[in-house]
C-alpha cells in the first residue's frame, strides 16, 4: 500500500503551500488529516532528517484518530515533493533555527492557521523534534504543546558516527533507491542532511540555551536503543524545561513511532487529552 495515499484519503487539502520564508519563495508539500474536525486540536507533524509527508505513511492518521484531533504533515524545503535544494546549496549550521523561526510561521500564515487562537501541538521526530523545540522557544505564544521523539539538542559522537555509516550506505547499497520512493529529488534530501551533520563546524551546534524559554507542556520520547543519540538528549530537555515528561522506551531504536507505535500513539493521545485539563499550563 502507498503510505501517502493511506493518509490522504479522504481529506487532502491543499497539496502545496506557497510560502515566503525570510524573502525566499518556497513550495511546501502539505497534507491535512481529518480537517473536518474543525474545533479539535491541531497536531503538526515535523519529520526527521530524511523524512517527508509520504514517509510517515498512515501513522499520523492513526494518531489523529486515537487523539480525536486533526493533523497537518509537511515536507520541509528540500524534501518530499517540496521545493528541492539546489545541488550547490549547503544547509547552514543554523538550518533548524531558520526552519523554526522563519519557515513554520510563514507556513501557518500561508495555510490560514491563526496560532494566536488555534495553537497547534507539534510532534517532531529527530531533526523535526529539534525544530519543534526551537519553535516553541522562539514563539512560546504560538504553541499549545510539544511532543518530541528522538530529538537532538546537541551533537554526540554516536550521532556523527552513524550518519557517516549512512553516507557509505547511500553510496554502496540500495539506500538511495529506497529513499527515492519518498522524495522527488532524493539527492537534495540526503546530501542536505548528511553534509551538514558531518560538517566539522556542526559539532558545536547546541540548542540547550533555548530550552528554558519553552513554557508549554512537553513530552520527550526516546528509545533506549537509539543508535543516533543517548538518553542524555531527552534528559537534558527536562533539566532545562522541568515541565517535560519523559518516556524512555525499551526495545526501541531511533524511530519510536515505528518500533513501538502503540506505546507512542497512546502517549500522544494522553498528552493531547490532558492539555485542557485544570492544572496544565
């Protein structure tokens, strides 16, 4: 089954958003899930460093059904069917900051989402989790809650080592052809991600100073066997943002929503269900 089709029927609107991000016009692939639930919470899905709308498959629809909410999945610039990254362009060290500061607000405006009245909950996986945290820190008035799965807040040796292995796999195995199912320009997606993470200048990347600015509830999820980061990542989030609830999942690697989907779906549904209850910010 084609994953994108599984999510999209019957509620695809619109296929693309035309966004002006800090003076740069972008065409971003979007997928609305259950938009008929007009008064329900909005859950926005921010994908990993090699992800896209299609790569989520039907998981966002499952979460939205369990939580009784509507959803929005987006492919970032350079991914999926969105505007591809020109081959000569390299992501800057602060590319996730730019996504959080400039692109997400422009996207919400283009889609008519008034985040002052309709504050979304962000679900971010890996790099998407880092972007979700940054957005909540930079725009605290515009976010109802944040769920992050295997986010990065600083660069670890294990992360760089496994990204280097991914580079070799892309060159030597069928990884490129498998990823090409989910991206109009697979080299745009892969090399944008891989080159910046292996750039020596990126070793100093760290967003921990932003975390105390987050005022909304946070659920931080990570697999105990995450091959791209240690549990110091999510434990550090709670140290800097004490309202954070941690979920450390055994028998789980870097993609909790794939490795332990039932646990993650229930955790997200419970998190969203608790947001409007007394005693929650």
